[in-house]
C-alpha cells in the first residue's frame, strides 16, 4: 500500500513538473514571438489632426472564433463600428496584420482595429498599427474578456498589469508599456470541473446571449464616454431582468429600463 502511495505521489510530482515546464516554455515562446515580430518597428510618432491626437480602439480575440467568450472584445468593436455607421468600411491591412476602419469620434480621428493574429500575439498587430498611424500607447484602448468579472459586468481600467490575460500581456510586451486603458468585459469563471481553456473557447448559451446583447450596447456607451473623457472611471452591468445600470465617475445613472421598473 505504501509503495502504491509513493508511486502515485511520484507520478503527480512528474505531472506537475511537466505542466509547469510546459507553461514556462509556452510563456517564453510567446514572449520571443512578440519581440521578434515587432523588431525593427519605428518609434511611434504622435499622430494629430488639427491638434487632436489620433486614438485607437482594439478588439482583442482570436480570428475565426469571434463568437467565443475569449473573443468578446471583437464583438464589442464590431458593435461600436455598427453604432458609428461605419461597419461596411472594414478593410484588411497587411502591414498591421489586421482589419482596420478609419473614422472620427467627438471630432477626433479614431482607428478601429481587429487583429488577425491569435490572442497571445495580438500585441504584434497593435504595435504595428500604433507605429503606422502614429498613436501613443496611452491613446490605445484595449477591449478584452475578463474571467474575474461575471457575465454582464464591465468596467474601464486605466492601465496596469495584464492580470493574466495573454492578449493584454502581448500588447504590454510589444508596446513596452502598460499605460493602455482597457474595457474589461466580464465572461465569468467556468462552473464545475470545466477548464478555463475550454470555457473561454466556447460560445454563449441562448440565455447568456440575452445578457451579451445588453453588454454590447453598454460597452459601446462606455467606449464613447471613455473616448470623450479619457481619465473617467466607468463601469456598467446588465441583467436580462433588470435592464442595465451604468456608473459614471462614481455616480449611478438611471436608465430607461430602471425608470420603467420603478414607475
């Protein structure tokens, strides 16, 4: 019995070391890929039009997997393009490895970007676009999924660490700074024994899609507010029963859904 227990412990120890080494190798490989693919890019010059700085909104995700939880950032930026009436203007740009729209918001030039590289090297596309269009990192707004927020919750984060998100980490590595603001869109953590990897690469259920539809509307509203007031702290939430709630600069803004509920 003791020998069996020893064998099991030995196997678990080997498995742990294998998984740990695989994680280290994968992280090192992604870092190497990010650095190699952006090597030689010119330093970013400030792009301005009439004194107004060019800004960029990036929907992080995996190309070809737009309907999965991990690519909800792509769904949000597509909703933004639709709201701005420019959804028919997406065009592939090989020089930045992504789909791009050039437009204006609040009188300032705006670039919308959907990377065509996988999530763990999305930063390559972002860095190339920043260099091409002369956009400073602080004027790049990243939109991405967030495991630590439940589905229906979203908020603006003003820079900081990647918090374990591979797409954000890639952007930080390629831009060599973490000052980029982010719209973090909650997808929640998996239930039961479902792995995180499987969870993020699956689509939303029909019930969840009702919440996602509200999330897209609220996310577009938060993005527009952020573009107008870059330093504001904003967060919002959705639920299928109670409509949507938005907080701007710490204050609760009552929506039409809530007003109807309270009447």
